């Protein structure tokens, strides 16, 4: 599943899930660098873990992400004469 350089990020996502904390695809990507959360969940289920799924509003996920991450746009010049 994972390349050697992503194993730690996937392990962090698994530990987060197994601690009982919810994780959305957005959170997995931003906080753990895991782009395919369903594959992580699939592996945990195959190993015998019970993982419950539920839908949460996008705004709720953003509030949770904003507790740990700050995003800022950078201004990029489109003028080629700079």
C-alpha cells in the first residue's frame, strides 16, 4: 500500500482512528498527508477493527482542521516583467 516515506503518515492516521477520534478525508489529507483514507479504513477493517462511518458537514470538518492548521494564500505575480 504505502511507500517507505509515507508509512509514518499512514501510521499516524491509523493511530488517530484507533484512539476513537473521527477523521474525514479532508483531515486525513491536511493533517496526516494521507490521500486515500478509505484504503486505510479498509486495512483496519481487514485486520478486525470495527470502524464506524458517518457523514459530517463540511463546516464541521473545517472547524476541526482549523484547530491544527492555518492556511494562507500567497500572492503570485502574473506580470512577467517583474
